[in-house]
């Protein structure tokens, strides 16, 4: 029964990605072109492996969480705004399965990137959980804002502004509201405080967003 | 389907006011001027809007819906788009191909199955919208202004498609074009300002104007008095005639009313 339900959701998932057209490939450009190219650049210009790892880790934080909103926003915006939303809302009562499928699909791409860097530089899996948590926080917030505001622009600009804030102001009191970490995850304790709270809240956000999606006028 | 005391308000404006109706299998026309509450009623039936009061029974098992305005995913082909809707409507994968071909054939788009949506004309997209509503042959299908943008041949084709469904379920057509509903609808509901004004067969609606339709020559126009509405001006044998609706006795001869006359009398409260 659960298997059949998943197959049905997958049959909707494929055309939903396909309808994005060329913009579907934007996360691919970031994950598989930009980040590896920057990594190769660091390897060419730096001798110290640890500092290369640190730079790559910061690039991961800069690009991977932000790109997690791309498929969520551009894949699901037709359900909440525009000419097709009225028709789609009649046939689709919940966006939660779609959100998790899109997010899972994205994380699968991230796993491939981590595998590449694990081969090149080793010792990255400690950061994987952090990046997944940050990605879920970005994607969940974007999805929630999309469902609440019913427009693509607010979540996109909101997350872009937060991304800029996170890149520029990770110090002092501002660091408490900044998802980006200044240091790599060396052990579970680095992650648990404060990222377990972020993870818990991020898991709730999609449900909250779907609640607003289901709310009828 | 049973609609009981259906009321929908938007802030202080009442779009649908305590409307009650029940339908059996057949084709039902919702007729009314712009802003009468037709679209709001359809949106209430298909669950887009939450009712403020009342209830709607009989649409719980899913409906087919064609909204007044809708967009399609321009990057997809006609077949991919239909496949997407078939999946949304939970049609089993193995049955999708035949069902898509059946519906696309009905709207005369079989030769466009592999064409991208972006290459289709407005009328073709409208027909694709009709096809998606028919997918899965739902018990209830709601068409909101279905013939807008269709050429005369496609309008006739649409009427034939609707006629074919007559015994298969409830088909609700909302429009302000009287000709669209006259030929195919078993029952017609006339709405105005959120109220159900009257309902009946096209013949019964026409009879609302019985004794209220006059044909007079143009030079008699100055003799018109009381409430009247000049519906038409026609030229016959070099003489101009007026077709006038009026609840008051007027000069000229009384003629047999059409459904459009009956509709106008209902709306104007003649």
C-alpha cells in the first residue's frame, strides 16, 4: 500500500521536475561545476590540505543550502500562484509528499558531491549532517513562506537576503541567528549544540507550510 | 449532487447567497451575467473555497474541473501534460495511455500529442483544458466558460462531447452565452447577484418571456413606454425592426419567445 502510494507520488514528481525546463539544471551547475571548480582552484593555489578543506567546507555552506530552495520553489510555485494554481489545487490537496521527494532528490545530488570530495580530499562526512540540516532549514523555510505568501518572490528574496546575511555577519550576537558554522564538524557534540534544535524546527516547517497550503479561502 | 443553503462571502460582499439546488445525472447549465456568482459556486463545489454557510454533497469523490483561466506548463508536451494530470487524478499507470488518447481524441488534439504546449494556440490550450477535465471520466465535471476562444466547429464538438456524457454523470457548465447551454443542457439554473433566480428546461426558461416579446418597426420606437429592453435590431425587406422585451403592453406584434428572451426577462425581473 505504502509502496503504491510512493509510486503514484513519483509519477507526479517526474513531470513536475520536467516542467521547469532549463532552470532545472541550475543546482547541477552549482553542485557539479562551480563547487568542484572552486575546489580544484584551492588545490592548485594552497599547499595545506586542512586550509583547502576549510575553504571547500565554507563553499559547501554558501551554495548547497541555498540551492536546496531552487527545486522546491520552482517546482511547487505553480500550485500556489499563477494561472495553473486554481486547477492544480483541485486535484492536489497536499504538497508534503512533493516537498519531501524534491528535498530527497536534492540530497541525493549532494551525496554524489560529497562522494567526489571524499575521494579528492577525504574526511567530509562529518560535515554532511550539518549541510543536510542547513539545506532542510533553507528548503523548509522557503516552502513555508511560499505556502503562506502564495508568491515565489517573497521566499526567494527572503532566502537570498538571509544567505547574504549569513555570509557576511557570522560574528558577535549575530552568530546566534546565523545558520552557517565557522568551524567544521569534528564530532557529534559540535552538531548537537545548536544544530539539533535547527534540525527539529526545520522538520516542522514543511508541515506548517502544508497546513497553510491546505487552508481554503 | 445536493447544494443546501450555500453561502459564500468575501468580507462584506456576498458572492453566493443561500443557494439550494439538487441535480441528477445530466447536463446542467449555470447561466447568469458577469458577477452573478457562477464561478464562486463552481469553486465552492470543487473545494477551492470554503463555504461560510450550508453544505454541498456529491462532489466528495473528486471532480473534473476546467477553470475560466488556467495555465499549462509550457515546457511539457501535450502528452506529458495529460500524463501529469492523469497522475494527479490517480489514474493507474497502465490505464493512462488509453485514457489520455480517448480524451485527446474527443477534443480533436490527437495529432498534437507530441507538440509542446508553448506551440499551441489559445483555443487548443482551451481544448486541452477540456480534455484534462474529462480524464478518468469523473462523476462530476465542472466547466467554467468552456467555449471561450473556441472556433464554431470546436464549439459544436464541445457540445457533442457534453451530450455524450449526458447519462454518465453530472456535467455543470457555467457561462453567460445562452447558445452554449440551450442545445445541450437538461436543466438550466439562472443566477443573478448570488441568488438563484429560476431553474428549468430551456423551454421552461423561454416561457418566462411568453407574451413579453414584441416585434415592431423602427418608426414605432417612439411609442414604447414603461419598462422595455431593445434586444435586437433586424433589417427585413428594407425595413428596420426592433425586437423588444417588456412586461408592459407595447405597440407591434407579440412573437414566440426564445430561451435568451426568457433568460433576459429573468435577469431583468420582467
